[in-house]
């Protein structure tokens, strides 16, 4: 199925969880990441249970140091 990650299309397996989709884009460690599905922030504790649907839109934001 097709989803969007930061406005870029991505094909993933049907019935994929948010955690497995994040693994496929290289997010292996939740530290420093904020993730929203369809504009709703999903806490790390819910990544494994959050099932994605076709055309879902994910926004990934990573905190960085600097000033």
C-alpha cells in the first residue's frame, strides 16, 4: 500500500504498523524523534500497535543540537 512520509510516497506491506514503516525508512531508535500520523502525534509506546492505512500521511521530525 502507498503512504506518505514527509510528503514523499512510500510503498509498504499491507497491514503494516507504524513501527515497521519507520524501520523501513531508517528510524530504528525513537530517541529524538517525533512522529505524527495524519497530523496526530503518536507516542512511542503506541508505534507498534498503530496500524497504517493506505494514503496515511506521516510526519517525522528529529530534534537536533545547535543554536
